C-alpha cells in the first residue's frame, strides 16, 4: 500500500476532467513510473512512541482542567487558598487546615 501526499500529487489536481476513474488512472500511472510523491510513514516503534506522547499530553491537559474546576468550585463555596498552594501530589492540600479538609469530605 502506498500513501501519497495529496498536495504534491499535482497531476490529479491539474486534470480538467475530475472523475474517480480518471484520478485513479493518474495515480496508478504515477505509481507505475515511480513518480508518486509519498507521505512519510514513521516506523511502528516511532508511531507507538508518538501515540504515547500524545496520550500523555492529553491526560496532562485534562488534569490541569480538573484542577482549575476544583479551585473554582472551592472559591464559589467560600474557601480561599494562598496563591502558592498547588493542588499537586507533591504539595497536596497544604494550604488548608485539617478542619477545612474534614469539611470538604
């Protein structure tokens, strides 16, 4: 299977008659002549690593959105926190007293 770069396949874009039959003929001719500009397809291990990185970035964005929502809800309910408080595993809920944490639960 070949994956062609659509913007670089100019023969199809410049054709006057635009039908699937004409386009498929043009692509097969380019492939036969080894003139079809191919898209870059990374190896399987690189593609898997990229997918892991994309997934991690998505989860980090979700985590940050959740932190903002939690802080907004706490502010709505009248709980204030120092600006230095971060809702992260490293610092935890250090900005709140134990009484406030019991109230939240």
